[in-house]
C-alpha cells in the first residue's frame, strides 16, 4: 500500500540547503520514493493560518520504504541540518480511505 510524506518546511537559515537537496533527492529515489510536489506555490484555503515556505509531497511504495529513508545513515546528517535550519513538520499518511 502506498504511503505519502507530506511536509511543510520554512527555512530559518539557508546554509544547509545546497548540501541537503542532492542527498535528499538521491536517498528518496534509493528508497523507492518519488516527489509529487515540491513547491512554494501553494495556498491554504481552510483553517487557521499555518504558514510554510514550501510544501512537499513524496509518494512511497510502502511504509517500510518511508521509514527506511528516515533511518538512512547517509541522510541522517542532512535531516539534522534541515531540522536545525528550519521549522518543519512531516506527516506520514497511509494511502487509504478510512471513511469509505
């Protein structure tokens, strides 16, 4: 079953970004992920304002793939840099409809 990473990221520093992007791109692909969206072009249409500079959606073939990416030792220092250099929220969402 597919899983989706949904992130909102607002950098508070930008020194981590050049080193982060190539590694994140490669590690996402290694773990079977595929970016569906990475954009600053987004608009909140409902609820209390939750500002974010970027919204990111990654599709994973399984929860195990997403978890392997997050635990990847090659990604760990870049994740730490993103965490330290941004306000970020990452949601892992199962691709199913519990209300159907």
